[in-house]
C-alpha cells in the first residue's frame, strides 16, 4: 500500500483552462513516489483529465448545481472523511468555501491558491467576496498565487501575512512549445494560409473575461488599413459563448476567408507555430499560460496591461501592452508588427530567452514541492520523511 502523503486539489470544474493546465503540469512533474493526488471538482470534469500522465490520480465530482445549493458541502465532508487527505489545496474564490469543510473534516494541512479573478470581480474589490476570503483566512495555513499582482492584492485587500504567502509563476513545456523552423506549418481550411502576410493568433476560453470581441474588432480595422488588405489572417483557438459573436462580426465584415476559429484543439503547440504575433485581449489575468506558451514558441506578445500580463510582457523587448477594450490601440499595434518582420523575430527571440531563464516546469514543480513539504512537516513531522 502506498503510504505517501495524499494531496486533495479542489477546483470548481476540471476542464479546459489555464488553472487546470497548470494543475496537470504540476501533477505530472511532482515526484510520483513522494505524493499521491486526488482532484475534487465541485461540479464535474471533462476529458481534459487525460492529460495527466499518472494512472493513479483519483477524480471526484460533487455535482454542485448553479446557485447557492448547500448539499455539496455535506458531500465534500463525507468524501474528505473517507479519503483522509494529508493536505488540501483549494483554488480560487469558487472553491474557498471548501476550507471550512476541510477544517471540520480534520484535514491538517490546508492551502489556498489564487490564479486570477473572473469578469464579475476583475479588481478583487467586491466586499461580499472579500468578506468570505477574510473569513476563511484563519483556516488557511498557507497561500499560493501565480503573480506578484495577486500577491500584493492578497496582502493588501485580504490581509494575508507575507510569511504565509508564496508566489510561484506557472511553468511551460519549452520542448513541446518551441519556435517554428524555416517554414510555416500548413494547416487550417483550404487556402487559409495562401497569400498570408501576417497571422495574428490567440488561444483561450471564449468567455466574457477574455474579451475576444475586442480582438475581432481590431482585426477588422487592421485589414481595412493594411497595405495589403487580403494579407492578414486571424486564428483564434478556443470555444465558449463569445465564439458565435466573434464569428458573426468577422463574417459581416467580409473576412470569412481570412479567419479561422476552430474551437478547442489538442494541437495548440503546432498552431502557435502558424502564428506571427500572439494577442491576449483579456480584461483580467493572473499569469496567462497561453502567453507563456506563445513566448516559448518564439512569438512577440500584444496583451492588455492587466493583472500579471505586465510581469510577462516587457514593452519594446518582447511585446506591447494596450488598455483593455481599446480596439483602436490594438489595431495600431497589429499594423506596426505586420509592417516590421524583423521586430517580430527580435521580440520573439527575446520572449523565448525569457521562458528558458524564468519559466521552466521543473522550477515551478520544485517551488510547489517546497511549499507542500513545509506544510506537511509543520502539521505532521512524520510526513516530512515518509516515502
């Protein structure tokens, strides 16, 4: 019987997303012989779980319905009493209530992580949400967060002591996400890339907080003002409520032949190598995994100046920043990059160097392991040496 410590990771939903991608990368790279893992979804999970390379990770769905149902709290309590995790790690606001249940269930080591805020509270100022976060604070033994911006907010708005907080950047698989060679990969609908002069791309959930409508409007302006209006291409990988809106905007502008919105894909590394410039128009971010993957692929980044984006994008070095919702500024930036292939190559190379220096998966996993080891040792010294 495997007696290594069991970590229960609690999320709202386990599907396609940056938080889930980071969790997959973490579980795949923590020492198999040192930790066991369970993923508890308050709602349910998708086939995204197949990205976990271990076959011993247990998944539990609590079936929480929309709204203020309380039945999931009892189901979580019974589950925690049954599986008896040594450490629980909840993530983001919609899972923080699990800290109260974990305390009652006797879970000794309790961590909470912040990965970013959603469109309903972009700046983390909602007093009801923050009241809940502060109420949970005495129960949380240690906090993790993915950006300096979130670390400052946890200290200033939630009152988390610096000694109880560790900021850890996400890592990226720089072998999988690498720059393209001499030629652009051929993919997409027939003739999509024929005559392309600059491929603008993005990857993400097409939901309100990502604001893909701003990218669609900016691309329309870009095409109208470009020296060769037929040369630009737009590739947005992802799905969600905004997919139909963006498709309609671009179709109505007569750009159907210059765009490709394929929905969710498993070949994002290959599709990044199709792009010349990567754009993230989101209204709020923690640390974007897709920005990291694009940087690792040798692409310059155009992103909104929100959340952790300015920690990744150094203006004039590896990209440009613009104000959220400013489609005019984004269009101008696209025109500038399209007109300067040497700049694209120079800034893309700088982005790749930054990834190799600061954002390895090994570095991320080692940082989380140190946090987990410290938490386990504090609450049960025997776990510090258990193998």
